[in-house]
């Protein structure tokens, strides 16, 4: 952590009994030995030199004829290793009955334009009645998706806010907000009292089991996730703490103060992580593919690590003038976002909440409208699929042609490849199940790719994946010593299936 003084200051409040218990737990009553292995350049060079000397000595002892003989033995061994498993051997293993797998029963109800609708599940009809009663007590101007699991001890609350009204500059500031979302101080409001940075962190630690804040679902510091046209916040709490979660979400969106001090800490933290991303060959490949598909004015473009780095370096002035301006821009950005029309997704034991399902959501700047009925919200964009966000001028090779790019990274010694082609997007396609089975077969341990690619030393890892959302089929190689030979080996395997 960069805030080391703050961390150490909190330890000053520890009583002697807590320090004594810490020593008993990890030292006096639980002795152990810790072995730390550190890389040594000298040791590595010694091992390489000894191995080279051993190989040279073995060559001399075998001679020309001996080496030829050993080469033939190796070829025979490789051929024996490549023999397919006989069908009669495979037939001895019984295929387990997947029908015996007990799945978690989920019942789903949605609330759109104030009207509850049962979607599926054995408890959906009963849940619809409960939801309708809860909606009669007050319903904010937003649509809800409710997934009910009987007996679930935790509730997960998600909210998705459309980004369609933001400018490119405002999108570029979102990585900074996402990185500081759970450590900013809060100002006093009808939702609660003012809280310092430390108090916010402590409150979340004591209350929340899991939390996330990103552009799109599963987004990261330098990556927009799925449904990248939405700002997504998620909070998982114990069922007894359900009423706290929506209020915390509202406060984290509406009441946080974009403190220059906290933003400065986040800027340093994010810049420290940039070199790690530049040394990640696999990540750089996916970054290039993303640049092919999305425009620079999109959220995917705004989260590009190189653009984020440029923005952050511009905020590194000692006087804090640039950070102050960024804090003001973030406040203005928030005003644009916090308007009626967000989407909420709640999962857990919904029926146990009874008529208090929507009450905690009837607070906050864009959650107003709980007046015993339904306050109409403006038309809200739905979460978009990846292919729906592709730029109009996305790079697409003509039929029968191939295009791409080469990325050079001095910090990476291995080679990485990504090869993509268009594929189907229908989840009910009759081709989906056979394709997934074929992918599992050829990429399995000791399978065709294992023997011909990894077994031959062409690449440490490989893969084929199909993405319905993007409509793409992808072949990948990771840490490859000879990517061309690996690609040719894969090309020779597929036609024989």
C-alpha cells in the first residue's frame, strides 16, 4: 500500500492484549520455518554452464554414430507416444450421468415500467406476488431483475448506469474514479453523516463481503468489461444487511468527495502498475485486438493502458492544480450520470425480504420516485453485447484475406499469438455443442494439441475459444518458442478430425 503512514498510525491504537494474542498465534504457540528462495543470476549462469558442459561431454562420448542412434530412438519413442488410445480402452470408462448433478434452482422475476413479470423458475409465480406487494409500497424509477434462490444467506446488489451521455474526455476520467471508488471520503447528506477516508474503508470492511466498481461487468483498472456501455457497481452482503447495501451504493455514487489527496495516491498507484501491463505479452495482444474493434471515443478506447498513462502523467503536478481540475470534472461527470433510469439486479433469497425489497432503493439522487406507485423513467439503454459496440470502421479483412499487426516488447522473451475469425452468435445454434466438444477434445491434456504443440516444444500453452457475444473463434499461443511451427501443427490437426 502507498499510504504506509496511515496504516502504521492505525496500529498505535492496538491494546497490549491484541499484540500479545498476535505473538501467541503466529510465534510462540505456532512455531514454523519459512524458506525464501531468491533468483540468483550467478546460480543461473552456473547451472547453464554445467548443463552445456554435460551435453558437450555426452556428445563426445556418443560420437557421430551414437548420436544418430539416439536420434532414431527418440523418433521411435515420439511415434509410440503419439499413438491414439484404442477405442476398446476408452469404452471401459463409463460416462457419468449428468442428470444426477443437482443444480441450484433459480427463479427469476423482472420489474419493467412498474410491472412485475415472472420469467422462469418453479417459485416465479409466488415470487411475482411478493414483488408486486413490495412494489405497491414504493418503487424507484428504474427497472429490476430479481434472481431468487431459496435459503441463500447472502444478497448481491448490482446497479448499472448508462454511459451514453458522457463525452470522450469524461470517459477517460472513469479509470481514475473506478480505482478510488471505495476509498474516497463522503460528505454529509440525507443518506448519512460525513465520513473520512479511513471511516469509509472501515465501514465497507465491516459490512460488505465483496464489492466492485468498473465500466462493464468484470472490468479492471485498464480494461472495460462486458456491457461496456454501463457503469457497474456490485455489493455482496449478508442477508441481514440487505438494507445497508443499496444505501451504500447510493452514497458511493452521490456523496463521495473527489479528494485531491486520495486522487494523488491513486495516480501513483496506477502509474506503478503500468510497467506490469507493458510487460504482459498476452495482455498486449488483447489490447491490439480491442483496438481493431472499438473506436477511440468508446469506453474500451478510454481504458487503453497507454491512454490512461498519458492522462495520469498529466495529473502529476506537485501543486495539485491539474488534480483539482480533474476532481471538478469528476463531480460534473457524476451529475450527468446520476439521473433516473438506472438498472438494478438483485440475487439471493428475495422472498425472505418480503415487502422490503424496494424500500432501500427509494433514496439517492437517481433513485427518487418511491411514492407508493411507479414514477416513469426515461427510456434506458440495455447492456450491450460486445459486437453491438464495435466501431463502424472496425478493422475487418476482405473475404479470403488476412490482416493483423505485430507488437514488439523488449521486456518479453516469449512469443504470443492470437488468430481470430468470425463465427456464429446464436446460442441455440445446432453447431455450438459439437464445436465446444471438439475444442475440449483437441485442447485436452495429452490431447492432439498437447502432443503436437507442447510436446514438440513449440509453445508452453495454447487454446481455442468461441465467443458468442463477440461472434469470434480464437486460436491462441502463449510463451511460444516457435509460433509458426505451432500454428502449422494446429493447421495439420484440424482437417484430420
